[in-house]
């Protein structure tokens, strides 16, 4: 099977497994796992921020960030398609008692003007707006990337209105590679950044929340409360270090593969709109002959897995375990449909 359902399906490479086996470990809840400590320092330095905390999942790092930035009864602003709202089980309400002001952005990206329009007036009737959450790349936007200028304008709006600014950067490295940007600039404008090691970077588990020292101290407390304190987590951290050292630059290959796949679909009469492909995600509409689930079944008959994310829309995600020969086979199959 050539599995395009998600970039989470990757398995550790032999090099990564060797690094995991050799990891020196300790009890991370006591702060004594040297490999976890190394990964946290490495990620903080990468973004030029003071501190970081290693967590089991990107959902947890986002939810901890929201908890640390808000008080119950506050409101946060995010795009309608955002992961924090759509795919974290209602955690914003459940964990933080916070309401959400949804913004209809462009393929998952919002603007400073939209942020300013969405801030509640200071009025006892209204929840207090305290946080903005951005997502880069935007998953449901088809892996779309922000223009850094737009992020800077949002930063200025947040500073002026005294709002926190969090980045869900589960696929931030895809954006950095696609736009040839430095992580340091992201560290300068966000109050907190969440990154995932288990998406395109290919680690089995893990996410980091990055921010200033008092914020990360509070985040460690919340991580424990949420049940995310891990003990000898160094083997997992070693996979993350290996991924950061070896799997960032190669994301460009995934992006090229995604372009080839989109180009093959574009030639098919039964395919409608294809979202512009900016990184490793291809999202397209099936116009006639098939529903999206029917096309997914058809692909499966040819040993290709894709996800129907709605009755008319299919998502394919390219990653580390999709090799050049897999892409060639995929193009052949699409050609013959
Ligand atoms: C995958 C993902 C996350 C985190 O998901 P986990 O499976 O909990 O690690 C967060 N945000 C976005 C945009 C994602 O795609």
C-alpha cells in the first residue's frame, strides 16, 4: 500500500531506530532525562526562544498553550478550519473553559484586520478576548503557508490590543522549507510555538511547546495535570533529535512529489478544483462520476490509500515513506483512471 492518508503514518528509519536505541535516558518528570533536555534546548535555540517542553502530541502542546494563555471565560480567535477548533475534541472548552471566535480566512489563514474586527469590546456582557491562534502550514487549507508580512501585521495587532499569539506549527518546517524562511523570525513574533516531530519529520511520537521561561514553567505544570509527564522519554526525544538533524531539508522532495500528483489529477475530467499545492498536501474536489469515498475505494483497489475528508473532497499527504518509485506508480494509476 502507498499510504497518502497522512504524514503521521511514517515509520522510524534504521538510522532513527539506532539513535533511539543508543539514547541515554532518565526520569523526565524529575527533569533528569539528558536526551529530552537536549531536545528541548535544541528546539528553543532553533527558534531563538528561551525554553521548550517535550510532550506526547501536538494536540497536547496546543491545549497546554491555550490553557497557559487564558482564564476560564476568555475568548480566543482562530480560523474556522483550524486544528485547535476542528480536531482537538472540543478541548478549548473542555480544558480551558474558553469560547472561540471563528474567522473565515483564506485557506486557513487569517489577516490582522480580521483579528481586529473579532476582538470583543470591553463590556461585562462579552467574553474577554485574550488570544489569537494561527496555523502554519494550514492543514485544511491544503498545506497553505502564511506570508510572513501578514504574520507581522497580526503580531502588531496583538501587541496593540494585548492579546497572546500562539502558533500551531505542526507542519511549520514544511512552511519554512517551502518559503525558505528562518525559524528565528518565527521565534521573534510568537509568544508560543507548537511543533510536531511525528508529521513530515518522521518521528514516531512527540511535539514541543516553545516560549519564554515563565511560560514554559507553567506549561510543565499543566503538562503534568493533563497526564503528559513522561518518564524515560529519552528514546522518543532521540528520534526527534534525529528527525531535526536529518529530515528537514528533505521536505522539499515531498513538496515536489505533491506537485507531480496534483498535476496528474489536473488532467482528469472528473476532478474539480484542486487547492494550490504549496507544501506536502494535495486537496481536490471530485466533480462527477465519483463521490470522494468511491474514488478512495477505487484508489485502494490499486494499493493507494487517500482520505475522503468530505463527500466531495479527497486529501493526499506526501511524506518520508513515499519514495520516488511510489510516486511514479501513483502517477500511472491516476493516468489510467
Ligand atoms: C496533526 C496536527 C496537530 C497535532 O496532532 P497530534 O496528532 O495530536 O500530534 C496539530 N495541528 C495540526 C495543524 C495538525 O495537523
